[in-house]
């Protein structure tokens, strides 16, 4: 029997990860737009520190969920399409998904390294995780810049992904049924 839907676990992970990505991108855009001092000025010290702490925490959670998602993807391959995709849809869709997977695994790693290299704690809720690297502020600053650029690339990929989803929802071609809940 050929299934045309992802498993409930895969679909649930997709939407949970989507929520995390939206939240992380929103906080990241605040940091990029205002910088640390501007964020403190707008929100105050306590909220700014919480924003950083929870950005790190949910970045770690995203990383762990992405590892689970990749594992499930290998265990349960994608379901068949009701209607065949065009060559362009296969290339754009496959490329977008691959880049999202790579970046959603790499961004938390890069963020944790940039944080540790810059001499800040890598926080998971109220716990400080051990730094895996020594302090190197110049390298940390460069990694933070790359982390921000990668975040903007994720934002662009999410826009492409959502545009494709709207297109397939509008066409009612069965593709949205593969990933929707329940």
C-alpha cells in the first residue's frame, strides 16, 4: 500500500519546527535591527536578557528536533505524490528543503559556537551549558555575522516554502494533504 501522507509524528514535527523557526527568526530580526544596546533600550535589561536566553534555548530545542526529523526522514521516506511534480517543482522544492534542513541544523551549532567564542554562556533555560571552545571574540563576532546572514537565508527560504504551499493549496493538487494536521 502506498501512502500519500507523512506520518503523524513527521507532520507534528514539521509544524512544531515551523513555530520555533518563526519565533527564532522574529527574535533574531530584533537583534539584527536593534543590536544589543538598542534591544536593551527598547525592552529593558531583564527582557533583553530573557530574549537572548530563550533564543539560545529554543535554538538548542530546534537542533534536537531537527536531528529527530532527519532520523525519521531516513526511517520513513517521503510519501508518494498524488500528481507528479514538474521538473522545476522537483528541483526548487528539493533544493529548498535540503537548504532548510542544512541551515536548521547548522544555525544552532553556529550560534552556540559564536556565543561561546564571544565569552557568553550557552544557556538552556536557566542552565549554563559547558563551553566547547575557548574565548576568541574576533572569531565569535564573525560567526555571529554569519549566523545572522544564515538566518536571513532561512527567512527567504521560508517565504519560498510558504509561497509554494499557498500555490499547492490553491491548486488543490493533494500536496498540502501530505503535511497538514491532523
